[in-house]
């Protein structure tokens, strides 16, 4: 089925695929029922791909769980969402336009990772492409300027400038980008600059 927004969907133990509306805004999926709901979305799988099975089958494919009263923001580039309840449970979910600022639990549709990237005077992959990315932050933890570029090689004095000692940039639901993020700097005497990266 294809939803409009807002729209309410009854969820049972049989997995069902909900096709998203054709627009470029995030949606909020909220569990209004008394049971838990397994949900999954993956932009790399065409909506026409056959869906069979139940909640356990969705969990085996990496689905996350939305408990009663919880919400999750679905980025706009995902064409479908799979839903199912555990055997013996039912639930009602609602799809709403936009995203909430309070009460949203960002479920583990992307693995959360944090680390430091050594950035030098040639373009460096600071964060690899990830179709399941929900958000990411970049903080310059060095004494030189770092430049970021989205989807193309980074070059000096172009793109997104991160000032020394704490300059930062955030990818979030308002500017969501799931491609590779590259970085470059003039490293100075240290040989490289430290860029702290966290992805959700």
C-alpha cells in the first residue's frame, strides 16, 4: 500500500511493505498501539522486491524495534518501510509529516560509530558513504583549518571550512547527505590534523 500523510496503518504479525509518498521531506513514524513494531527501511532494495515472512524474518534482515509510544524519523530518500508485530500482537502506527524535536528515539538503523581521522594535505575519506546514515558530526581537534567536501575530493580553501580548535559541521535531518565526506588541510609541523567524526 502507498500512504498519504498523515496516515494510520494497522500492523499485524504478517510483514507488510508501506510505500512512501513521493516528496523530499522526512516522516515521523509513531507507534500508537500496545504492541511493539519491527520496522526496516533500506534505500538499496527496490520497492518492487518481494516481501514475505513475519516479525522474526524482518529482525533477521536487521529491522529495529519501535516500542509503544516511541517515534522514529525516516529520511526522505527511503521509498518504503517494512512493518510487523511479534506473533500474537497488533499495533497501530501513524506516519506524520516532518520530524519531531522532542521524544524521538533514533533507532539503530545505522551503526553508531565514533573515531578520529588523520587529515593531511591530500584528500582523505573522513566518512564513507552509508545509505542508512541518520546524522553525523565533524569536529576539528587540531590547530589548523580543515576543509570538508561532500561526495567529491576535498580541496584547500573550498567547501565546508572547519576552523582550528573546535570548528564543527553537522549532517542532520535538515541537510541529510549519505554519500562520502572527504577532508583536507595544510597539516603544518604535525604532519596531519585530527578530525573527530561521529555517525548515527
